[in-house]
C-alpha cells in the first residue's frame, strides 16, 4: 500500500509558499511605486478637476439639478 499523504502535504506547502511570495512581491512593488503614499489619490482628483474645467458650466448646472433632487 502506498502512502500519498506526503506528496500532497509537500505540494500544499509549496503552493502556500508561492502564494505568500507573490503577495509579498506585489506588496513591495506597490509600496515602491508610491501606491501607499499620502498623495496616491492625487491623480484621481487631478483627472476630475480637468474634466470639470473641460466641461465648464454644463457640469455646474447638472450638479445643482441633481442636488435639488436629493
């Protein structure tokens, strides 16, 4: 009778190690690129500000109309 417990245990530990290594790798990579910094969402607000300036008064009237509905 063969015991297949050890290969499955080794595979499970190997798989968990690979998952942990990938998680640490991508966490370190995102930390290095500034994703966790205080100013990480400045790009989002910059895009919204550019859209507001491009749309001009049309967005301002739309905002007042939707605020009245609430």
